[in-house]
C-alpha cells in the first residue's frame, strides 16, 4: 500500500518505520533536522530489544509526493488547520485520511450517530472549516493512538511502550467499511495492534478522560507520570477527582464505558516513566494542544450544565503557563 505519514515526529515516525519495514511504500512529510536525517539514512526505531531500520521517501513538500492510497495525519491538533492545503495534495478521490489526534478531534460533530446530544461549537478546532473543505467528511477516518514515543535524535525514535502500541480506527459515522478493515490489517501486519471497534468516539473519550488531569498535572509540576502521580498521594487524589469529572462529561454526552478508577490510581499501579506529550511540547517550546486536549472538553461540560471545579482549576493554570511561554494564544 502507498502510505504517507503527514507529520512524522515521534508517533508518526514510529508508524512510518513499522509500515515501511513491513513492505509498504511509505513516504513522510516532516521538517528540519529530522527530515534531513530521514532523507539521508531513513528512520531508526528502537522498541525494547527490537531495532527497526527503514527507508522512506521524506519531503517537506506534500505536493511533491502526490496522491496516496492512505494518509496517516499525525501532526498536532493545533497544526492541522494551517496544513489543510498540504494534506489535500496527498489525497486522491478515494484516499482515506486518518486523523491520529489527541483530545477532541475536529470531525467530532460530523455524522454523529446513536442519538447523542449535540456537542458544543467546535469551530475553533477547524477555523474557517479549512479541514472540512480540503479533506471532506467522506474521506475522513477517526483514530486514537496509545503509544509512547520520543525523538531522541534526528531520524531516531525510541518507543517506551514496546508491548503496548495501539492505533484504533473507525469511520466517523461508525459504519463497518472495507477501507478501515484494510488499514487495520496493514497495521497489524506491521506490529501495531488495531482492535475492532464500532464506536470511535467512545475510544476518543476513553483516552481523553484518562489523560485529562494526569497529563495536565505532569505538565504543571514538570515531572513524568511515575515521578509525580506515581509518588505523590496528594497528586493522585487531584488526578482522580479530575478523572471523575471527565467521566461525568463523557456520560452526559452519551459515552459510558467500564473504567476502574481506583485500580488505575492505586499506589501500586503501573505509572509510566515518561513525559506526556503536552509536557514535552512545553519543555521544547512548541505550541501546545490546549484547545483540543483541555478547553474543548470543558466546553462539553458547560454544554451539559456540569460543574467541573478540579478540571477548571487545572486548565486555568496550564493555560496561564502556556500563554506566558508564548505557546498558546486564544
């Protein structure tokens, strides 16, 4: 399959390396030293004891790569709308565009099924409707990734969760489709788990709820999950209360799933020794995904008439920190 990974940083580079090593014709859109390294020597992925070295076609010009059979868009949520014309250059008439995003995705309100409440205004996730025009609803596929990765040097990616790498896909109207089945097969054959699901929005909320307060706290204290929540009972209680509020928001919008909050925040739970992506962005001075990850979930709470005092406090603190660093502008 001819596949382009648009935004081949830590997550995208991981996927590109595995798909290329599995025999697919993989191209990547990237920039800077990372791009130069991938052009020169390909991508090196280190996952536990496994080392994958893969060759890809690398460019900073999507139009030069031409239409693809599938596009995995792994750029940060705040970079998507400005990238709409470049993404469109990779799309043929029937090319699926898989949006691998954190937080609430720009397409969430489109083709909403199951009688769920109308979400709040999500126009800030796609200013001016640029993505909807350039990509369109028909091509769009939703995706949620569970995989911790880090670019440790240009062209070199370390996967911190070698036994837990999932990319969950689904049509945005939740219908079964051959193209999703084909993509799942390609991912599984490349060593990336891709479970069958019939409700992609539930998967969106499952990841979002778990990370709403957890990642925010890590960013505020500047420590990994293990160093912060894993070691501090006080921080665990704050994170638990924020997670309870997140579960209530999801439920108010028709999303209910099994989740053992006490087990997840037990002192003996497995807390990963990695920094969430929002903390990595802050430390590297990169624009932060405040809108999709934090402010939009609170908009869902307001739309449902819910009070969320813990999340309100955490989000206000991180928004202030992001603005002070010039990493977010509302």
